[in-house]
C-alpha cells in the first residue's frame, strides 16, 4: 500500500507538468516494477509468523527470509533491467516503448520494496507500528520534494518530458531506499538484526556472471 501511495502521488504531481501520454508511460513502467516486486512480497504471510515467535528466535528467522529474498530479488532485478525493452514490448506493445527508460530506474524496486516490507512486517508484529508510521510519513514528504526537484531539473536541462517521468521514478526509488535503511536501523536497535554483506554480495556476483553470459550469448 505504501508503494501504491507513492506511485499515485508521483502520477498526480507528474500530471501537473507533462502531457498525459508521459504519465501513461510512467504508470506502465511502475505497474511492471510493482508486479514483479509483489511476487516476493509476503507481508500478510509473515506477520503472524513474527508475532508468534519470541525475540530470540525472530533474528534467525528474519536472517533466513532476508537471505532467500535477496537470492531471488537481485537476479530478478538484473533480468528486468536487461530485458526491460522486451518486457514492455510484449506486455504493452511498441507504442509504450518510451516507458523502457523509466522501467530501468524502477527495476530497483524489485529488491528494495520486498525487503522494506519484510522490515515493516517484523516491526508491526512486535508493536512498533508507530515507528514504521513515522518512517512512512517522512518518506512520503521526501518523495514529494524529490518529485518536484527532479521534474524541474529534468525539464530545464533535458527538455524532454520522458526524463521528467524518469526523474519521478528515481524519486520513488530513493524514497523506498530511505524506508529500507531507516527500518533496518530501527530493527538493529530494537532486535539486534543486521544485514550481512554476504546476503547481497553473493547474489550480486552471481547476477553479474549471468549478465556476462547473456551478453556473450547475444553476440553469437
């Protein structure tokens, strides 16, 4: 719901500055990114699990969930990034191909959105919903400010409305990063939960290798 709110805020603000055609391109790219991210978002399932286990066990369960989340989400992000043009073409047709550049930026949501929702499920299940609410509020304000700034500079320096839509997408990604890191800090303070670097580096390296093979394969 938080991401949908940010996206609709983006659409409303973007619509004040560019033609509806470009708002449609943004909506298309955002829809694709959110759909892929939703495959890995299991908040409703995880909430009762976190609520039932004690604080000693919750750290181990959370580490396992976060580890496997990154294993799936990071390669998926790479895949959407690489094949963004083909995805838009297959799902929406050639008339929506300008949405490709927006999807390139929004593809990062496939990693950070489910991870952020995992922290939200943990904190809310442990009675920390006030803290998550505060983070979401500040993230919403940040998103609005970044929307206005990036739209202004995009239209001023690049002159093309599609770059304003891309800027709005980057604003959403930054806002979700703010949510993710803020909740990670709170979770570390409240439950001593830390994000191990290996959780990210191993899937990232594997994804880079996959990218190299795909590049070499496409050459033949």
